[in-house]
């Protein structure tokens, strides 16, 4: 028996993953259980601060008695369930998904994708040149804070949820079009500066591919100077107001290059306002 932060008891469920018995709190997903058991399950659309969307289907696993593969990120664990994560069927499905994604969008800035493509022996080129299915449009650089590069968008809808009723409640971002024409957009495809966007940057925080990125990161990547191996991270408290949001400062060559927030922080849960996420220039103003 475990308890929630409010002290409410949660019973433990027992089932098996790849033949090994596991116990997880009631309400846990298969993905939660796999991670607790040290199983490396790939996923792109899952976010630890958002409700599962079941969009990318990279995390599928086999469940005994289920006709189809199930998404581990959203399927709740059940007592007596028999889960298999590394079967030929599951691996083949992940391989196809990775091939389709990598052949249709630019995944060059997506963490771990190169490792997954190698692990599952995916061959995106058999579906055509990488990124051929996109419109090859130029990145939208219409403000000084962040950039939208839709050639990298996999339509995971995480930005829509973060901007909508799950966090910000600004509703500046939505999905426009249908089928192959579906795309993330603001109202009437207007410039970001003319939209309802409040520049909190919470959409950047949850974007898994770099389709949304800090302007500073975008410019540094274009100049070839972005190097995460040379960056340090320091968590501090935002000084703009009394809420007490935690900021993680990413520093390269003694310059702050971007600001994030810990997802496990009880105040922010990874979210910030425009001041907390983008208002750091005064710290390094040496003029």
C-alpha cells in the first residue's frame, strides 16, 4: 500500500512484464511500470506533465488477450496483466513508426531518435528522402523569443494541450487542416505577434522534437555554436515575484542560453511565465 501526497492510500497492483513480476500503485500506466522496472520504452508524444495523447505510437507493447498492440503511455496497469515489451511484433511496429516519422519530418534535433533508429534497424529512406512529405517551409522567425519550425513537427499535440486546458488556458495554439494538410497553427495562420500567445514558452518546454525552440538556441544552432556538452545547469528561484517558481539556467561559455523549470517542482510543474522563461538578459547585461 502506498499513499498519495494528500495521504490517500493507494493499493498496489501485481502483474508481469516480460515474465517478471512487478508491483505498481493503482492508477499507474504500463509505461510507469516499465520505467520503474528499468525497461527502456521509446516514446515521443508522452509528457510527464500532460495527459497521454496516444499520438506517436512508438511506445506500443503486447498485452496478453489484447487483439491489438496497446500504447504503454496511456494503458492503465491491471492486476494479473501479462505485458511483453520486446516481442517481434512490438519491435516491428516501432520500427515502422520511426521510419514513417523520420521520412516525413526532420528529426535531427529530437533526442534519442538516432539511437532508436539504430536499435530497431529502421530505414526511413525506403519511404523516400527524409522530410520529403513536408512542405519544406522556412522556420517562422517573427519574434525575439522563440521560433516555430514546422518541418520538425510530428503533430503530437503536446503544445496544444500545454497552451490549452491542461496548463496555460490561453488557447493560442490549435490544429488546422485535415489529413496530410493537418498542422499546428495559431488563429487564422496569423503572425505569432498578432495571436493570443502570451509568450510563456510552456509549449517549448513540452515539444519533443525542437519544432518549437528558444530563439537563442535557434540562432546558435544556425551559427554552429550550440553545444549541450559544454552547458551547465543551475536551478534557482525566480526573482520577479513572490510565487517562488524554480528556474533552471542553462549556461554555455558563461552566458545563459535558455531557461527551463523542473517538472517535479510543486510550484511550476515545468511551467513558467514570460518573465521567468525569457527575462534573463539583465543578468548578463555588461553594457
